[in-house]
């Protein structure tokens, strides 16, 4: 397989890291910029929201441009966004910086997926896309511990400077090693959305949204949760996040094995049920660090074990529009991150971070309902060809 795919995966990792990199330093940002913890959390929300909306829109708008040049332009804008975040003297400025980074980053991720599939032979296409998704999922998992470690050592602004530097390195790699790639005709956004007319597909996408909403309601505010309920200091919080990250990566692999062995339709309800149980238990095991870590590892592994099963399910349920469903699922995941961060902020503002796990668990139960509904529906997929003709 073309080794340049791994370079595109690295670009996706760098871009994806920015989304949650401030998750572990929200308290530091709040104090430094003079805002509440909930307002600091909205910096994650706005990024995820813009990312989810901009991804299909920008891909449609830029459909006629040569891919390599477009990637370099998007990387430069992404670099400027992170530099602005590093410099930002006020909350408003960093909010603008997050919007710039999210919009350019969303285009880079989709470009990475489309270019990876374009530069490999047909038999390696699925594997190439999988490698890009590994970069994306790895960044979402490891972004918080990376940001937390660097932020605690050098200040919350330092991670943005690191990402800016890595972006410049990525630009050099793309400029030197990636060949020009001419664009291919894309499906208009309206026709992409039209594929969601099928209830089976729509509720499958809704499942991803609700699952991530429940997860991020707690995960986005895990630092204040750990400090409030367990009194952990910065060093121990960093350790917890790294354990979480390693477990999540292993969980993604385990989820793939489970899905291959049991099938996606059997795996998805089991994984969601186990995830709901683990997140509901978390507030009741904070009296013991070993017990908490045991439950947290389960929670972490299950949080990404669902991803390969969901991807397999969407491909099997809508084979003719599988590429579109992968793109829409990416948007659904980021809408979930945005909504979960918002819900978590509301819980903190109106009550206490102690209740974030329970509120998140409720959304996971809703995800279980939509998953079961989707699995028990017969497929009536609206194909791309049908959409174009209509």
C-alpha cells in the first residue's frame, strides 16, 4: 500500500488533536481569561459544532480545486488559527481562533480520507480509509492527555504552539512528498442529506450522535470531576488521562474483533449497554482510586469499541452510499461532541460536575433505544443514483 497514506494519517492526527486538547486545562483557561468553567467548556462545543457543519459544506464548495494545493492552503489557515489561539488575550479571540481551526481542520480531515482512497489501489481503499480514521480517533483520545501534560508544565497556551509547529512540519511533508491529485465529481450536499430519509440509516446516525453526547457530557469535564470528587492533583489527573487514552485505543481494536466475531447488529446493543452501566457506576466508585480506575478503563475501552461496529453496520446497511454515510457519521460524531460539551456545561452551571456522569448516562440509554430501533428496521436505502435522478 502507498506509504503516503500514513503521512495523511499524521496530518489527520495533528488536526484532530486540537478538538479536545484543551479538555484537561479548562480550569486553567477559565481562571486566566476570567470566565466560568462552563464558558471555557464551550470552546470545545464551538469547535465540534463548526467542524460538523463545515465538513460537508467546505468539501462541496471546494470540489473543483486540485487536492494537494487545497490541502496546503487549509493547513496554512489551520496554522494561523492555532497561532491566534496561542496568542489570544481574551475569551472572544480564542473563540474566533477555535472557529478558524475547526473550519480548516474539518476540510483537512475529509481531504485526507478522499486523497488516501485516491492514491491507493482499489483493493487497499478500505484499509487506507481505516488508517486515516485511526489517526482521527487516536487524536480524539490522546488530545486531552497531551494537552494536559504540556499545559500543566508550560501553561494552557503551549499546546496550541506545539500544534502550530506540527502543522508547519505537515505542510512541508505534503509539499515535498504528495503528488497533485485532481478532484473528482462529488455528490451535492442536499443529495447527501437525502440519503437520511431511510429510518434505518437515520436512527443509526442518531445513535452515534446520542452516544457521543452522553460520553462527552462527562469526558469533556473529567478534570474538574476528578479534582472535585477525588481531590486528585495535576500529576494524577495526567496519569488518569493517559490510562484512559491507552484503554480507548485498545478498545477500538477490541471493538473491531467483537464486531467481526459477533456481527455489528449483535455487537452494538451489547457495547452500548455495557457502556451505560460503566458511566452510571463511575460516581459511586470515586471513594477508591483502584476501583475507579478499573471502571474507568471499562468506560474508556467501550467509548471507542462502538466505532468499528457502527462503521461496519453503516456500510452493510447502505452499501451504495457507504462513502456518504461515513462522512455523515463523522459529522454526527462531532455534533455529539458539541452537544455533550454543552450539556456538561449546563449541568456544571446549574448543579455540580458530580452529576455529569448520570446525565450523560441518560443520553447513552437513548442511544440504545435508537440503535435497537435501527437494527430491527428493514433497509430501504436511498441510493446516490436515486438521489441524483430525483
